[in-house]
C-alpha cells in the first residue's frame, strides 16, 4: 500500500506539473490592453514569433518555450502586482519587461529582492540600471535620447525656440530634463513647459499660451495617445510649427492623423537601416502579422532571444542567468540580434544607436538626414 501511495504521489506530481516540466515559461510584461495596448501589440507579436522559431528548432535543450503574456497596462500598481506574482513563482527564471519606465520602476525592487533577472526592451529612464543588479535593458537611456534630440534639432532642423508639453511620469520628465540640459548648452531657447496627465484631453489653453510665444517647434516627450491630440489641437489653433518627440510617439496611431504629417521622432530601430541579421526577422514578422515590425517588436525579439540563450547556457537558476547576462560586456562577446550587438555595462545598461523617423504621406519613413 505504501508503495502504491508513493507511486500515486509521484505520478500526481509529475502529471500535475507535466506541462511545466516539458516547457520553459518566459513571462512578457507589457500593456496588452488600455491606452497603450498598441505598444504591447508589437511586444506580444515578437515574443510569440521568437518562441515559435525556437520551438521549431528544438526548443531549449529539448523543452518548449511558453510565453506568458502579463498585462500590466503600463500602470505602476498593476506592474507591482504582476511583479509580485512572477517573483513568487519558482518556475520563472527571467522576465521580459516592463515597457513603460514607471511600470519598470514599480516592479524593479520586487525582482531585485527575489533575485529575478529581467530585461526591459523599452524602459529608458536613466535611474533604472543603477537601482538593481538584476535589471537589464537592450534600449538606450533617456539622457542619450534627450541629448541626441537636442543636437538633431540644432544641427539638422535649425530650431532655436522650443516649447515643451510633457506628461507627469518618469519617462516623460526624465527625457525632458535630458533634452533641456543639452538644449541650453547649444543655445536653444526653451520658451516654456506645460504639464499634463494621461487623462488630459483638452490641451488648447496651454497651446494658446504657446502660440503667443511663437516657438519654432513643440517638443512632446510623452506617449502617442496624448501626443496625437496635442498635434491636432495645435493645428486647429492655426499653429504653424514643427512638432517632434521621442520613441513614445512612435506609434501607428500617428499615421491615422493627417495633422501629424512631418512629425519626427527618435527610434532605436529602423527596418531600412537594419543590418543583414534583421532581414529574416522583418520578413517573417511582416508575413505573419501583415505589418512591418516597430522598435518595440524588434527589441522584444532580441530580449527573448537573450533569455533563451542564457537558459541554454546556464539553466534556470536565477542568479546564474544574471551572471551570464553580466558577462555580455564587450562588443566581442555581445549578443548579435536584429537590433545589432547588445552588451551591458556594470549597471545592465547598453548603448544603442538612435535614428530619426518622420511621418511622410501617411507613413513612417527614415528621415533623409540621420545623425550618427
């Protein structure tokens, strides 16, 4: 009887966790619903595509990869809830996420305390890397992006007077600060700044104030849902100014807005500028989903790829995965992905090129003048 009970207990454990035993779960935390769901769409598509390709090639040491889509709405409270769930799940050895900097900053201490490594494909706030040895990212930081934008408008666009519309969140304020610091050095005049929240829909009072200042351009270091409203309301007031932003405005919603013609933004990935390694990814993604991959998709594809490579090399021990990621610290031993070479400094930060894309004839295209 004891042998029977023992057999049943072991059999039940195997059956009960059989799916987990045959798969390696990699959670992807991003906004899949809500205002920024369009950002999460590229994240989801790329993660599933990469897992599909890995599984078709035999998986990780014979085990299938299972992507867990964790919807956190780019909201700090939701991100903390998701982070706690993942940190407490011993089957999870690495997380891909989060997307928004505010969500990352909320989940980061939870992962740090649980010694759970994470790779963000999109969070650019400058403080993230310094706050945890378990957080990595394969995207540039806001100090780089803000400085790059200031230099671009000075050297390429010739703007000398700029008004700034920023959202009250970690991403937008960090980006604005970096931009302003460099702009002042270059002699660019910041005429004024106006704040808004994610719930704001009427921007005309602040835009009317800006119109009187006669700026050359408006800088929007925020996200696309509010950015497109600002652009349209500025046009309705007859403002003839340039409009530019950063990667938070890099969204298909801008292509649906005729007033967004001429908008230019920074982006870490341009299909037209990508190297040979990206060609197969772009073709496969476009064939499967009917659209070209955006930068969220490309960075996520590489982030999942790094997670897979780490688990293949050292197994599913969290600390060993962290140490493997830290060992990718030079161009010579970098992870070669569709976004180029990724390697990390002691803070888990990486240096990536920035590109400029512009809305032209209702499509995103690379700007004629890049600045490398």
